[in-house]
C-alpha cells in the first residue's frame, strides 16, 4: 500500500488515468537492474527513482572523471575520483528516500551477470559497448527477463524493448559488434534516449500503454526527427530463435 507521503510525492503521475494507485503500487513492488551509471544510466536511474520504482540495482565499476561531466548528470565536479556506483546510491536515495538502491562496483561479465539479474523484473541497458550489451541480451533471454536497449552516437540514438518469446533480441538487430572505439556523444543525446528508456520501463512495470516491441525507434538530433524501423527475427539466431 502507498503511504500518504508517497501519494503526495507521486501525485502528478497518479493523475494519469491508466496508471493510478494500482499502477503506482506495481512500480513500488518492482526491481530493476540498471547496467551502467553513466550517460544513459544517469537519466534512467533518476527518472525511475523519482517515479517510485521500489528497488534499483545498479552495477558500474568506473571512477568519476572530468570527461564524464558533459553527459553523466548524476554527478558533480566535486565527485571526481569517487566510484560511480556509490555516488549514484547517495544521489538517488537523497532524491527519493522511499526507494531502495542496491549498487555493485564491478565489471559485468558472463561469469557474474546471472548473480546481478537474480530476482529482477527488468533489465535496462545503459552500457556504451556491444560486447557488454550482448552479455545482457543473452542473459535476459535465457532467464526470460524483459530487456530495454538504448544506444547513442553523437547527436543520434536508438532504443527498443525486447520481451523473450515475443520479440527479436539484440543479436537479431546487430549481428556483429561494432568496434570499441570511444564514441562521440553530445551530452543531451543520452538524456533523450535514457528518458525514453525510462518511460518504456515505467509503462512495462505499471502495465500501461503499448511498448516498442519489434520496433526500433531512431532519434536523429541533427535534423530533430524520430523514425521507426520494424524488426524481424533472425531465424538462425542462436539466442532467441528457439524462444
């Protein structure tokens, strides 16, 4: 049940007819795994925390640096040199004391991913490289956990929501991982994609609206346009073809 304080905190979103008290209670009972606390992880975690998602589990091994400041809005210059995971916990619990924030300062690998996603309702991709995303994707489909992908490059970005057994997986969309060179990023581009990912997450967890299933939304910030690409499964995919 929501407390009177929670009803006041979430008042504006409780006014959304399809969400209401029942949807908010579903958010409160949910646990979301956020892989990464950087450019995408910052807006994702801020808006999921502010919306009242009951438990956020964040994994990120990085140390905050000056080069993060143009896009990683969870942090301030005084945080430089500290571990992102621990600072993220402090900031998010200060933002919303009603939620629980679990953090781990480790690199996500094939060996530990199942430990991190145990008991979660949703996996949020906030990584900046495809090898790490493939680890998330493969684990999500093996454990039947929905997975929301997001990526950015320069002033552009893309996202989609993947549901095991109902949609394509990331390997159907991108067969071979692109090079791991440092991508250019305008700070507000991950803000756009991260916010959209958080909306998809809130919709999924609360049961409102329709999701980006088998649809890739592409954001072109140079020309300020959105377009949508329909996705088809790769019948030879080793991850999801048998789902």
